[in-house]
C-alpha cells in the first residue's frame, strides 16, 4: 500500500490565492488541485523525456535525415514537383 508523503515548497502569494480560489469554487482541497497539477506535469515531462530519448537512440543508430534535404522538400510542398519526403 502506497503511503502519502508531505511535500513543501515556496510559491508566490498570487499563485496561492489562485489555487485557493479554485479550491473554493470546486469544493476540493488545495492539496487535491496541487496533486492533479503535479500529476499532469510529471506525465508531460515523462512523455517529453521518452521522446527525446527515442530520438537520440534513433540518431545513434544512424536513423536520421539531413536538414537541408528536409528543408528543400518542404520548400516544394504542395507543388507539382514536391516529390517524396526524404528518408
């Protein structure tokens, strides 16, 4: 069974007032909103870290496309001589 741990950090008063206003409007405690925000932040950061890691693994494996090739293809996008995307 997971146990809860207290976490403390400093934040400016304007943010505290905003969280308190939200807590009152939703009839939820401040801590609930802060935990929801932290969950969303951690999920977004984990997604980004994984995507960057995946890209770096691809790059190390030689799976990359030269920037100039992509830029040239994009400059022809939607035109009759567009061609296939660089690979």
